[in-house]
């Protein structure tokens, strides 16, 4: 069976991406603890990987320069305002995060002879992060082709973004079809015991379930519920 690496954050998008990838690939999961405030997501990512019976690796990396409200305790995560989405890059952007994560994933893929790297980025209903756009992934894949042994031999590793053009509502619909355990996902940017319900990520998630007329199975989940 073909092999793939899946970047798993513990959020809805990456969980759906994992379940999509498992339809065609033997998946290994890569999880990052990069000092983010929402440590809950790494715990749930590991739980998701175990539930999917996928080999998983938790990498702890240090970004001492911070530069994001997700990392710096001195910076507050702003309350969400979806009406302004797309106008500017918010303070929750982590500088070059996807570039860093994908570089680790490509190294992992080349080492175990995996054909593809999956990432659950999407550019509709998103926070205007520049490293979540299709142009970035196309250009990064070109770098992988020219900068790896596999690429030089004519068998480059693919960067797969299966939900890149889906809305949050469509992602939830797809996840329900794939039987993704959304009760074990975490979307909140904050480090509280339960989702804050006010950050942009929480609002996007709440809106998707509301639009579908269904209850979020993780609603009110506490840190001790895992």
C-alpha cells in the first residue's frame, strides 16, 4: 500500500484530512508541540492517531522568537470578527509555520519512502494566513522536487491539500461522511479548560455546525474529557 505522512494538529481540518488520506494510503502522523498556548490540541491529535490506528510522532520544537499570539503570553488572542476576515493577516499567524512543518514532513516522507504529504489547509472560511493558500503549496512542491533526492531521481514527494477549496461547512459534512470523531478535536486558540467560543477559530467552527443544524459533539469539552 502507498505511504503518506499526515500533519495532524488536533483540529477538525487535519482530522478530516487524515481520514481522507487513510482511504488510499498507509498513514504516519506527524504532530508538533511548538510552544502553542493550546496544548490541548496535541493531546487530542495523539488520541486521534491512536483511534485511527496510525503510527504517530510528536515533535517538540522551539520558536523562541515568538511573533504570534498563539505563542507569546504577552499577546492576547483577539476576539473573532469574521466580517474582517481576508483583509489582513491576524496576530494568530505563526511566522512560516507551514513551511517549517512541511519541511519536517518531507524529510520524514523521504526517509520512509512515502509518496505524499497531506496537510489540512484551506483557503475558504480561513484567517487569511499566507501559508494556507494554494499558491504557496504549489511553489513549495517545486522546492521539494528540486531539493530532495527523490525529486532529483524523478519521483518527487507530493504535497496534498484535499480540502483547500472547501468551506468549514463542507469540511464538517465530509467529516461526518467519513465518521471523523469530531468530539476529539480542538479548534480554540486559547489555553482554557474548555473552548473560549470567541476566537476566530471557534467562531468558524460554531458557524459550520450551526449552518448544518447539528450540535458540535465537542461543545463544552474540558481538558479532562480526553
